[in-house]
């Protein structure tokens, strides 16, 4: 085999590999975003249609002073049940929250850790989201600061949580960050908490970034948007 032929084959191989790399980058940077935009809009439309029809899951009224109130309807696996807004990330930032943190779920929006508290309830309402790819929902995660508002709605109530400290970096095995009382956050007793988690570094997954918040206020959606949208 001549040197010229070897050089030609090597050049063609480099071109092929380069083309594959370019296609992969386009897929990661562009196509996953397109897929996420379509999927996310679909989840948002589903929520808004449900709320417009008055089918928000809420406790059934009861009149007996001795009977325990009925349990709220369970979140449906893989289905949206709330919207999250983070003013720090911009006026147009809005993402649906779905039940569970499976790969296919996080391709449609944010995922609620099954087994953690319900929205607004006592305990720790924990949510995961992609840092990059599939819409880059938590791209600006490191910008979160103490006092920032995290505003959610289930269609009937607005829930405003407030960030307590700058994002905390840890390893994926540190599951204590979503405990009912996440003590590494500085919380030392039962309360109504919220935890956000995402990957770190920005294009990797060797670590996790965590943000903790506490429930600051609630109000009916009929009262309009909370002031936290402007804080």
C-alpha cells in the first residue's frame, strides 16, 4: 500500500469522524432543544386546558368535625401537575413540573422526585431539571441568590418559595439533599421546603448543584399573580 493511499484513507476517515462529531453537536445543541420545546408546550397546554375546565385536583369539602379530610388526588406518574416560574431567569421562563424524574419525563419538563412532599405541603417538595440539553431549563442555575422567588401554581393556588442560600455543590450519591428536612441547607426542623437539583458542570454530570427554599406565601389564583413576580 502506497503512502499516498494511506494518507488519502486517513484523510477520508478524519472527514467522516469530523462530520459525525458535527452532527452529534447539532443534535445536542439544537435538536434536543427543538424536541423539548414541542414536548414542553404540549405539557403546558395540557395543564392550562385542565385548569380551564375546572379539573384542578383539590380536597373534597367535608362537613364532619370528627372525620379526617379526604386525601388529595395523587400526582399521576409522568404527567404534569404544576407550573414553575423563576423571575431571576427572565420574564419568559416557565416550565411544567411532571411526576417522577425518569429520563423521558425530564425531556418534557421538570421532574418531581416521587416520594417527596406535595407542592405546598409540610416536608420537602423536590424537583430536578436538565442544566443543558432538552431546552436548558436550569442553564442559569448558578445565578440563584438568597431571597430569590420560586413561584409555582397548581391551577388553584400560587405558592411562593424563597431561596435561602447560594447553590450548593455535591455528588450524585448525596441523596440527603432531598430529605424532608435537608439539614445541609441550614434547616433544623420540620417545615415546608423546596429543593431544586441539576447537573454540574454545565456540560457534565459528575456533580450536582442544589438550591433550597422555604415556603414564604400562598394565595388563590383568583387574586391574580403574586407580587413575587416583580421582586
